[in-house]
């Protein structure tokens, strides 16, 4: 901001100086001065000088996996070098990475304090919330004229982000992905069940009960394991909300959404949501749902699932498809948890309502509009940061896999994981062969990706660098065969200003029914008394658009 203000000030001073020279000149000075056409030409050349942006500040969440303790320094250095080479002058990208679980709250505080970067990542809910505020820069023209346009294979994803006036306030380099339910094969074997026989909610619930009431971990004790664990009974902080416990929610959707005619309504105040809350309550009472689900973060839920102490763990866990299929499997092996993970096809009730697992709206990159009426800085941020992100080559590789010779390499090398154990695995690569390396902070785990998933990207790499494991490929294929697009997230002034109050009321509703055992209708009345007026105001705005 200061650099831009200074450049504008200098430009104004230059114009003022030129005007003063012209206005105060004597006839003799005028006769010796340059022709008017030359002055206009010189002025035009000054105006057309490219905007120089030496520093870009970005804020990211956990979707950037090259964290501070996992090679971010090297990734950042190589990114700066590559972007500087592209720009023709020195550019420094400063990365601020916030905790993934509390990212939305942290961004909210930034917005209030006006402590804003040049660009940041937002999930779909945040993006819809802030896209109507005037805070975000309209990148429609920049996007339409981006260099990567000639290579896009999935154009509809960003086209669908444009509003009814054609404004584009966010950009995503990949489609959203979603969650599938993973089940431990050894636990299925222990209770005498097969994954292909789990077709309905009754089947699913029977499986969960068996996981809790029998001894699937083989420690000789019954009742010390759970059927399923999740990061909350609903993922109320991020659309599509029901993705961590889809079998219990089925066709319910605890937020504002549209019907088949495009009319917005409150999905909380529906019979479907009431029935979902009753199912969750029964699961909580029967202890087929890990009670820590009430407060668990995604990290806690994951680590309980693949913990080397399977007492207190669960047999089912719904989490992200594709790469996470490999990651969860790797962590189980690392913790010496025996057996494989299998993927559960959507149960019949999900098929009958949604049609499949929900493919979320993709997280987007947004650029902050500094409000000075001059788009040159914002255009420079787009060109240097976002357009380059899909260059098909060096910079896209950095965003996809991380730093060269840290996260990946083409140099000849040999290494082993789990060396000296019965799980030891040797890797050998010839010179020029692209491959992923061991993770910087865990030499027994192969690195998988950085920010962009190469299997989900809208514009593929052109350098041939592709490395998805067979398991990740299988996970992506399974999800793509069993998913449908999630409902579009709503955006209105009321939701921007008071949406947090609605979410708080939803959380109270869920916990009061599921954990405290409050009658569903009574709890719903409390929800309406707390959030009903705000919901009605938001619906009026949405349906008037």
C-alpha cells in the first residue's frame, strides 16, 4: 500500500511539475521547447509503463501442505525466483499460513481490523460471504485474458463463479473434491461383514454397532471402540456442512439452500433435518458415534482413526477423497495398524436424495481491492501470482508438488522408507526421471502434493510431471463415479453481517438435541427464536436478487 501511494504521489508530482513549467514559460522558452506532439507522446509512454510490484503478501490455510516445518522456506525461495524471472524484476511473495481449523475466524478478524494481504485463500462459504462486500477485486477481465486460458480443460468451474453481472471475485485452479467414507478392512473381517453388503442406513448402522459392541481391534475387550468419528456432527464452518457424516444427514442440509425452482429456503427448519438430528442422537446414545465428535478438530479425528492404540478408535471415518486415501493408509502403516482401508459406496438413502457424495465448491483465491480506483496493482497480483500458478511448467510444478530437490526431483537417487523394519521399501530413480521424495519432516513417508492436486487441476501440467499413487488415483476415480455437485452457497448482506449468529444457533440446535437429549421440536423453537428473524431477512434478500 505504501509503495503504491508513494508511486502515485511521485506521478502526481511529475504531472504538477510539467504543468508548472508549461504555465509559467516565457515566449522565448516556448519557442525553444519540444513540439506539443512530442510532449503528448512522452506523456503516453510514461502512462504505458508497466506497473512494478516487488512484494506480494498472501494468506493461506492448510491446503498449502509445504508448511513452515515441511519445506515451506525452500518452496517460497524457489517461487520467488520463478516469479521474478517471469516478471523480469525481483518479486518477493510473503506467505502467512494460518491454522486450518480456525481459518475462517482468523480471516473474519482480519477483515474487521483491515489487516489484509494482497491475496488469500477462501473456502466457498467465506467467498460467498465476502463477494458482495466490495472488499474483493473483480478479476473477470484479467481471468478472461489470462495466459492459461489456452490450456484450460475445465472452464466451467470458474465461469460458474461469476455472478449474474459477469463479475468474478475469486479464482480456483482446481475443482473442489469431496469426502467418502473409509472403513477398516480388518474391523469388517473381525465382525464378519463385507463392504459390498453395506447398502442402506440400516446396514451402515448395524456395522457401526458391531464395531462398538464387539471386539474389532482384537484387544480382548468389547465396548472400547466406536463405529465412526468425525470433526463435529456437522461441519458448520464450511459448505457442504454434512460431508463428514453424510450417512446420518442423508438428504438433510442444515443451512440456507435453493429448491428446484431456484427459491431459497432454510434447510434447518425441515423435517429432513429433524430426522437427521434424531438419527445422530440415537447414534450418540448407542455410542456408535465417538462422543469426542462434539469437539474434535479434523486433526484430532484423523489421529484417533489411525492411532496405534486402536482402543478408543473407530472403524469408519468420512474424509477427503483421492490423495487422502493414500495419506490415511500411510499413517495407519506408520502407526503399525494392520490392514487396508476400503471405500464405502454411497448408501441408498444418499443416492435417493442427493444422488451421491457431495462435491464441494472449490476453495478460491481472491485479490483484495485496495479501493484507490486504480486496478494496476490488483492486475499485477493476478498476473504474477494467479496467472503464473497455471503456467503449465515451473511455477505450476511448485504449487503442485513443492520445492525441487526438497519435495520432488529429477535427479538419480535411491532411498528407503521404514528402513530396518519388515515394512522397508526401496526406491530407485534414474537421472531425468520425475519422482516424489521423502517428506522433509518424515523420512518414512513419501511426499504427495503441495497446494494443487494434479488430478483435480483445471489446466494440466505440460512438462509431463505427474505422480499420483495408484491408491490416490483409485480414490479420485471412486469419488468422481459417486459424486454430485453440492448446493450453491448463498451470499447476501445479512449473511455477511450476521451469518455467524445463524451458525452459532445451528451449533446450539445440534448439540442440544444430540448431546443433551432436548426434544427436537423444542430445540427447533429455540433455534427460530435466536436466528429466525435473521434467516428471514437473508431469505428476503436472496429471493429478491
